[in-house]
C-alpha cells in the first residue's frame, strides 16, 4: 500500500467469498461496504480491522492496496473475527476477495434448516454432482468440526490436571517422609525440649524450618 514501511511485512490470509459471506457467518462491517452482485469480478477488496490498523487506515474509501501487479480498491473494513483457533494467538490481517480470477473458490458453506437434514443433504449432493461431476461430494458440519478442534484441549487439560494433582500428592508424601526422618533423627532433642517446656507448635516449627523456606520459594510464581 502507499506509504508502506519497508520494515513492515505482515502475513496476510486471503479469503475468496461471495456477497452473502457476512450474512452467512454473522460478521459485522466496521466501515465502508461489502461486496454485491454488481461488484463481482471487480478489482476490489475488503480487509479486516487488524489489517487496517497495520496500514494506518481509519476508513476504507479512497485507499488502495497492491497485490503483485494488481491494484485493488479497498471498499470495506470488517470487524475482526477469529478465522483460526483462538489458542493460536492474536487475530492476523486478512484480505477478502470477490473475484475468482484472483483466488479460486475452495469450499461452499451453507446454512440449512434442521427439519429434514438427510433430504436436504441429498438435494445438495444432487446439485453439486450436476455442476461438479468430476469430484466426489464431501460435506462436514461446522459444529462438529469446532467440537473436534477444541476437544483435544479439554483432554489435554484433564491430563495435565491429573498429573499435577499426582505430582502434588507425591511431593506431600516426600515432605511427610522427610519430616518423619528428621523427627526420628532428633528424638532425644525433641524429648529434652519437651521436658524443658517447649510447646508442640514450637517443636514442629523447629523441625520444619529447614525445608519450609524451600517449599515457599518453590511456590513463588515465575515470570515468562
């Protein structure tokens, strides 16, 4: 884009969509306009807020971006949305096209009614086979894809939680064994102190002083 800092080289993700993309995925438009049937195959592009921030744009109108030797008019800015798993970090810049010559279509997303899903899928398959007979018809439900994507996080969290509890239990057993060993080694000293009037809490504090400080240090959260 004009005025681009040569030191700024963001990784931009491309989307090829049609005019119903925002309505289908319920994405909001932050500035400008989105594609229409009339704008199809034109040299126009829509970007997200993250990309606009990198470019230093406050409005879409009157700005251009260059992809190789193609000049594209920025007609709109959509609000940022997660197009990658949320655990991969911050939202990255995207460019949205409505021109198959720039980037071909790869998938078709449909919203369907749930009254008769098998019949609806069969109808979609017939239409897809009619217009695209050289490729097999494959479909997936987005809710199942998202569930599969994030399910392993739950499993990993449960595994980590289990091993963390196991580590705590083993540590406590180790501390108990160390305390028992020290008490046995200092049985005579404990008896003398008890005869001289030392309280139980005082004796416990005396025995645990050696390793309590290391336990406290180990519980101090570390920085990254």
